[in-house]
C-alpha cells in the first residue's frame, strides 16, 4: 500500500515545464534516451522522405518527426515519425495519427514493443511500424477490431497503406538503400 502512495502522478501542465526530453504515460514521467545513433536518424529520415513523396498531393495529411502527441492530460508521447490527417493541433498532435513509427534501440525496446504497442492500439492508431536499424527491417502492424495484427517484416519490397484520405505505397527497398550511403 505504501508503494501506491509514493508514486507521483504528473499532468500535461507539469510536462510543459520540464527540461530535457521526456514522455508522460499514465501520469508517469519517462526519460527519453540520449540522442539516437546516425543509423536511427537515417532510417527515420528515409521513411519520412518516402512518405512525403508519396502523399504530396494530399492536402489533409502530413508527416512529422519527433512531435509531441498529447493523448490526454496524463499521457504525452513523442513518436519518431507520424503520418497524420485532419489534426488541428498547433502546439502538439491532438488526435490519433494514422501511422506511428518508432525506431527501436536497445534502450527503448520494451517501451516501444510493449507499452506503446498497447497504448497506440487503445488510441486507435491504424498502423504501427517498428524499425530495427541493426537488422535493417521494419515490422508492420495494422489495427483490426481494436488489436494489432502483424502485416509482416519488411527488409525490402512495397507495402500499400490505405488511409482515410489517401492511399500510398512505401518502397522499403529504397529506404534501406539510403542507409548504405
């Protein structure tokens, strides 16, 4: 019982005051890992480039990196990449993106593969894409009936994302060819 009394809970207002890189999940502050490896950033940048090029004509949707998503007063996350549509947020994302991408590192694996996996399904994120730079692969999940179903592991090839406003293909071979440079 003492344990429950010792845990402090924080809100979005607290979060806004903090220095450094944090996420807030269920009122609990979680420090983000130090600046990621170059391969991590190259993987995210190549995916952003691919998604932006495929959706340039879509006026309702956008791609951003490292942007706060305020889910509620007790939960704020900062995914590596998001593809969002019809989000009126100015300071932060204010509704569930269609696609969330997390580039997994050893220090973030549990949070990305377990905590955020469950959180993003609950919040209704249509696609969850986990990137593994060391393995040069993406693991893709699609939300069906409130649960993620694995679409596959991608080390190359294409996948067609079917969004609410637009559909587009991602060429994973092109993403991984950019990592070699």
